[in-house]
C-alpha cells in the first residue's frame, strides 16, 4: 500500500480543503499536512473555479516563490503542474513513475497516468517544497 492510496476517492469540492471534499490544491494541502507535517498556503484568493487565469497566476506565484524548487526527477509527493487550455492551472502529486494523484472537477480524486493520454502533453513542471530539501540534508 502506498501513501497515495488513502487519498483516492475523496470527493471533489471547489475550494475544498478537507477529506469531506477538495479541489486539486486542497488535495495537496491535505496530503502535505498529513504525510509531511507541512502546512501549504490555502490559495483561496480566487473568486470562482472557472477563473482559470487567476488560478494560473496563483500557481505561477507559488512555483516562483522560495518555497518551491523545480526538479527534473520528481519523487513521491512532488507537485506536478499541468496546463489546461493555455494556462498552468492544475496540479497533481507525483505518486510513482508515470502516476499522479489528483482531483479534477466533477469526480473524486484518482491515481491517473500522466505520461500517456491527455495529461502527457500538458505537464509543464515538477516542484519540490523547500522543507523537503532540508529533510534530505
């Protein structure tokens, strides 16, 4: 059993930040707190899930912050950023080679392949939280 198994099937809820319902970032917040004892910022500053441009700006701000570092070889629980349309506005958690854990609008959280199918052309970056670099040293 992998760490990711206990997060499969959580219901989708816009702006959700709990096991009772979460969006893609909420899923990351829950997993980081429970697995790594790292509290991620909520990023609830956007007014609706449909405002993807605003979500993309939040993602860009997070990945440019000192809290996140780009990595070329992701490890479990690293953040994967995906483009939806022309904007980087969806994230998943790296689970194992080729698989991510994510929550998408209208369905429960799932483990899904990101190296084939629709997600393979949308991956724009992999990021590790700065605290995880400190743990390794």
